[in-house]
C-alpha cells in the first residue's frame, strides 16, 4: 500500500507529494479559501496517521474514501476551535503515513480525532449531533473528540466544546467506522461553573443494540466508567438529564472510548 498528499484549489492541483508508505507536503505560500489537502491511499479502507497542520495533534484515522479531503479552515467566526496561527502564514507542512499493525492493535482511545470535520468526510472517528449552539464551530460536536481537555472556560480554543443549543432532546453520535471492543468510557464535562450546569445522567446507546446509563457528578475532572466488554462500531449519547440548578448550559468537552480494534 502507498499514499500521497495533494494540495488542490477546486479542480486545480497546486502541489503533490511523491507516493510511499509515508508522505509530506511543504507549501511555502499562504492558503486561500477553497484550498484543500487530499490524502490518496491506493487501497481503502486503511488506517492512516495524519497531521495537516503543526497546530493540530496527529490523528489516527480509519479512511474509507480515497482521496480523503481535508478542507483548510478559515476563521470567520467570533470564537474559533483551532489555535492561533493554525493554517496561517506562508510556510506549511502536512504529513501522512500508513499505520503499523502494532498501532492498530494497541489499546487506545478510539474516539479521538483532531482532524474531524463538520461533515462526514469518510474518515473516522466522526462526531455529529442534532443540536449545536448557534451553529458555531466553537460548539460543534467534533470538538468533543478533538483530544483537548481544557474545560474551565468556554468559547475560543482551547475551551471549544459541544454545545446543545439549549435543547432537551439533544443527542450526540459517534461513528467509529470499524469494530472496536470497548471497555471504558470517559466523560469530561465543561466546568465553567457557575456559568455551566451539568448532566446528572446520560444514556449511552451502543451500535450493538445494548445501552447503559452513566451517572455524572458536577466536577471538572474526567469521569471514568468501566463498561462490560462489547464490540461496537459507534454509539449515541441520548436522554441527557440536566441538573435542577439555575445554570443554563450543560456541555460536553470530551468523550473518550477506550478499547481495542478487532
């Protein structure tokens, strides 16, 4: 198997790397709106490590579509989920490589994806929700799987989170894209108290048809829940029960799903 990276603007190819088990692309110009990085793998599905900007953590993706397209984000909002300087300036470096078998079989958090996009791009894990506060990137569902745990404030990076737009029927869906035997969930609530409220319980509906109820505390600390081992390809957080306090905003900073790929 091999892969390569291409920078495109619409149908125009701006630059392309050589093919190999790993590839990088160095681009000494400013990005323009509409630019995108494409990672082309000669056979999918495939497990691929990527880092499309130095400001993002590397991510292990399960890629089901080739090319996988990462659209360069531009900050047009009041609050922004990426670090200052990400995708800006004149010198850029992106890389990708095929994952090693030992990395695929390792016990790890299979929900983390710093490169998740608002739409389903064919690379997993992917987060989606039926409610996102004001439809703003700082409150997209993807923020709850980006690997960032800062939760004592809200809004701009590094305090991005999944906001539920005040809806009682809010649901969060995580698609792993491949079977994973899970054994632990970790919930990190946003804890900008007293601005924030919290959920006292959340129902987790797994893709295998089973479910479990998690009982949560009002804390800034990660909350760990042992799960009877089961193999899933995704899950949904539903029936989010808000605490009966005066605060308005229960919010999720991060969801972690620990297990082993099958």
